[in-house]
C-alpha cells in the first residue's frame, strides 16, 4: 500500500485550477456537472483512504474489537508511519462523518420546515408551483420537492413589487430552472465534498456560481431576452435579503458575484459544447484535474486491494 494511501488526501489540489477556469470558459451547465463529478470522486477517494488508515490505527488500540491478526507486524508494515497516521485518521474521519451528517440533517430539516410553512400546492407546473409569501423582505428561492411533492418557487411580495412584469417573468423562470435542473443536488454534493476534504472548498464556491449562471441562461431562453434577465438580477440584488434557510436552497441574486452574472448575460450566449476548447489554459487545467482524479481513484483502489489482501491473510479462518 505504501504512500499510495496518502495521495488521495492531497490530490484534490489538482482540481483547483479547473474550478476557476471552468466557470469562466465553459457553459455553466457543463461546468456544474463536471465540477460536481470531479469533486465527489475526489472526496470519496480521500474518505476511503482515511477509512483504510483508520483500520490500521484502530488495530493498534488495546481492547479493539478487530481480530488479533490485524495488529500483526505485517499489517503495520503495510502503511508507512501507520501508528501515528492511523490514530490521527480516527479523529479526522470522525470529524468528516459528523460534518457530513450535520450537513445532510440541516439540509433535510430546512426543506421540510420550508415546505410546511408554504400554502397548499395548487397544481403542478405552470403557475401552480409559484408561492407568493407576504413579507416586507425581498427574497426569492427555489424549494425542491419533499416527500413526493413537486418543487415550489417561493417569492416574497416585496420582491414582486420591486420588479416590472418582464423582470418578474425572468425571476420565476430562473427559479424554475433551478428546480428543473435539480441544482440543489449539485450544491449538496459539492458541499458534502468540501466537508470531506477542505481542499475542495473552491469547487463548492464554483458550483454555487455556475448553478446561478445555468439558471440565468435558462431564464434568458425562456423569456427570450438576456437583457431582461440581467436587469432583473441586478435590480433584485440591490433590494434582496437572504432567504430563510442555508445555501442548499438556490436563491435569486444571492449566490455568486452578481456583477459577473450581469456581465455574462450582456455577452453572447456561451457555447454548449466542450469542443473546441475555449482556451489552452482550460485544456491544461482539465488534463491536470483528470490526471489527479484518475490518480486518486487508482491510488485508493490499490491501497484498498492491498490492505484487504493483507488483512485477509492475517485473519485466521
């Protein structure tokens, strides 16, 4: 197993250039999906290697429930500095589990509480998914479906009063795009990945921005005017308040740098294809991220197979 077990813990650094360049040069839909896949893969690999180190570390603790053969010198020799690294991995993996568990719990509770606070659903699709909440605070967000119910677009009366008819259409189309694209899943995946490995925090930030850009592009297509969406984004940002709940609920004009979103909407629509590449820097970053992700997966697989083989041989039948 050797040093391969440690590589997935630091290889997420190879994805950082890709996080920045993807949101600049790729279509936001492609950027969101690509970064979510890369981030989740790297996070799973690093968590797996922490678990492998934890097994080795736990085998050194007196009174552990593992078979006695797992603490043999042959097992300890499989990982360099296995005793110290294994004991540290126990605490780190415990922190990862607690952080991811609390994120999932908070996400679920927020969605359930928000759904219960809304008026009854009047239909599916069309205007039936729009809930206008009387409130002096201006906000708008997309609430994913809960327990088989359809998703809702939640807008405060203060927000609606600040926008004209075209801007309201753009706002609602933007939030519906969040629901249709299931952007909350991409946000949750990258948030969990960042909890598992702090090196992936830039990917979470990039996905939060690219999901907003993705919804902007879908709204522009729906209303037929990029300028109307840009105006709605800018005006809503001036008067918006943070919506109830954490960032797992995509919010209009609340996630991502608003001036960059407005500037992107005033430019031509970005190409949806991945080829030809937009820049040589993007190609280099993509190759680096691909190599890092592949190396992380192979290192995790190598470490897992090696340790399983050693533990199986050390365990009496």
